[in-house]
C-alpha cells in the first residue's frame, strides 16, 4: 500500500475492530543461490499504519528459539492435491536459500533474475483480512495456484483462523511488519521491533513462524534494516510489477493493469493486496487471463526455517492480554452442535 491508501486504511482499520468483534471469534524445486545482501534503493511514498485493537484469541505461542545465525531446514509440507484437471496450476516451485538476505523484485533488487519468459510469481500483502483473503484463497484454490502472502502482524492477531487457512492451503507465509510502519522513519530499535513483532505475531497466531521472507511497507528499504535482515537471513521482496490495486479499486482495472505490465515485462513478481476488496474480486479473472495468455505460475518457498525471538513473542503476548497465553485452538473451544 502506498500514499493513496491513507484514508481508506484509516476507515478500514476502524471497521476492523468492529468486524473483529462480530466475526470472532509442483515441480522439482530449483535452488536459488544465496548471495550477498542486495543493495536497497528507497522507493517513493509513505504508508499509514493500521492501528485497531485486537479482539481475537489466537492459538497459544510455543516456546521461541533464539535467532540462529543459519536457518534449520524447513519441514516439507505436502500441498493439497489439485482437483481441477484444467487448472492453471503451479508450473515450477523454487526453493530460496535466504542466507545473507537476498533481494527479489527488479523494482529494487536486480541480482537474481531467476524467472523464465512467461513465468509469474503472485504475492499478496497486508492480510489476513475478513472476506477478501478467503475470496483470494478460494480463487487460487480453484486454479491450484500457490502464492506468497506478506502478513501484517496485527492483522494476524485479529484473524488467526484466516491465516491458518492461508498456511494450510500450501501458500508461503511471509511477514510484513507488526503494524505497517514506514521503517525509514523509525529508529533502528523501533524498526527492529516492527520487523520482529511482525514475525512473532505470526508465530503466536498461526502456531508456526513465517518463512524467512519479508517485504518492507511501502517498499522503503532503510539500509540499516536491510543489514539487519542480513543478520537474520531473511530474504527481501520488492516487486517487478505493482498492480496498484489499492488505487484502482475496480477489479477489471486491476486485471488490465497487471496483464498490460506482464505483456511489457514478459515475466515477474506481481504485487497485489488480499486486503483489498477489488483484488479479491479480480483474482478469478486474472487467473483466467494468465492461463489464456500462456503464463506460468512459479511458487517461491524458503529452504530454511525462521525462528522468532522470545523477547518479541513476549511483547506480542503482553499486548494481546493475559487470556491469550492460555488460548486454545478455536475448534476445541467452540463447536457447532445444532443448526
Ligand atoms: Zn503493505
């Protein structure tokens, strides 16, 4: 999200508290070599921060391991089988060695040109969110497509069940800070807290840490925090094609923008927002047009597993309140016994 969202986001976020209260409740991997931390170039535009109060009760946090210097291997999780024989599907799965914080997305990072002509990576930011994220998941599921979701920590704590659905359906869960602050305007300490609390919030809400994949809010890359990600071996994601879906709103405009940019670039990482209603409406048609246009979807996964930092897990749990530490999975507490 960028500047244009200021008003919308403020409205959305105040609606969030309300909504939360009401609602709550492949192919063989191809290894990408790890590299030297990529140079960061700041992008224009600032970003407002969501600031609603969490009301949901996420799953309990397991004990966190301290940040390692290298990452242990990620467990292999089998993706659900594809029920649609004519689906767009995933043509290739790539495994990323995030050692040294490689950067992806040519808008800022040009080192790793790993996509072949007509290959696209779909990424969705700022969720999980009511209605819109489930709609995006449904569309992806119907075409057996896997994407990368960059999650806002606070949103994860509002809608842990939706986040669990993202992970259960085989998508890659990356992180996108705790509250979507522009880190270029924060001290190193504050920016570190934003990044780490974002990771811890996913751990607390999902019961598992995100992949070591991170996208800076508003694609602003302060050099100190780029260096910090290097110490944490977390890959950075910019984009090749920004859908500007927060600006266009109308689903047909979002589809035509992405398709026009793809035609021009021929391949790339597409940035969209599952947070946006227009995007949720656009994804089915976008997938249809990708298939008709002969594009192939590549799924990016991490080779290693990220550990959260106990100190920030504790901070998140403290903010969420004492009940959170004892929260159980929702289906073990609330069960439908009659309709
Ligand atoms: Zn964002």
